[in-house]
C-alpha cells in the first residue's frame, strides 16, 4: 500500500488515535479512490456519491464486505473528522488522481498475474500480457483518461487505445484470429 497517499490525512488519523498506523495507508487509499470517483460525479449530492461509490465497490469490483465497510469508514473519517465536516472544501481536493491511477494499474496487474498463474499460462505469456496492461495505463495517463476502475476498463477507452495502436503506432496484427 502506498503510504504517500494523503499523507496529512494519515498523520491526522494516527495522531488523533482514529486509526492504527498500519491501517492508516489503507484508509487513505479508500479516501483517495473516493475523491477520484467523486470528482467525476460532482453533479450528484455528496451523500448520494458516497452510496454510489460503495455500491460500485460491491458490484463492479466485487470487493469483500469488510473492504466496503473500511471504505465507508475512511470516507466518513475524511469528511467528518479530517475536513471537520466542511463539505465545500471536498469539491476542491486535488492531487489524488495520478497516485490513484498508479494504484489502479498495480491492482490490475496483480489480479492479472494471479489469474494467469492459476490458469497455468507460460511465464513469457504472463510477461507479455502484463506489458500490454502497463502500456494501456501509460496511454490512459497520456490522454488524461478518467481514472475510476469503472472508466479505465470501459470498452470505449479500450477501443480508443486499440485505435491508437492501429492508427498511430501502426500495430496492425492486433487481431488474434488467423485469417486462414
């Protein structure tokens, strides 16, 4: 877990004994993810954004119930304690998105590696697939694509990336089916 996420929030949690030092980075991670999600859904009232985000974790990311509770606790601690309930400040939080995209890439690569190993893929195949995941996230950064888990895996962005490869990088053999 990246301890550099929201460092002031982490210090606040630890110094006010709201969290164990080993749990603070996880709470900061969830708060950071919510900030990114919230920035993309700023037309929705904040309480509804919180519910939407927790539902998103449950349905789209298939998170465990304890993780959803921890994410909800992190959001409440961030807004109610760290921001002292000042919800107007919340809309102006900046700086969470680049770190979040790196975390999202790390999570995606970890899950892919686990899945490929369970399915007994060759090491070189695993390495190649992970390289393509890395390239995809580099592309997302370069075009400032949305960074929630839902949007990074949205087929529109995948199609845009494939078009980018085909047109700008001249990768013509993206189709894995052979034309026999």
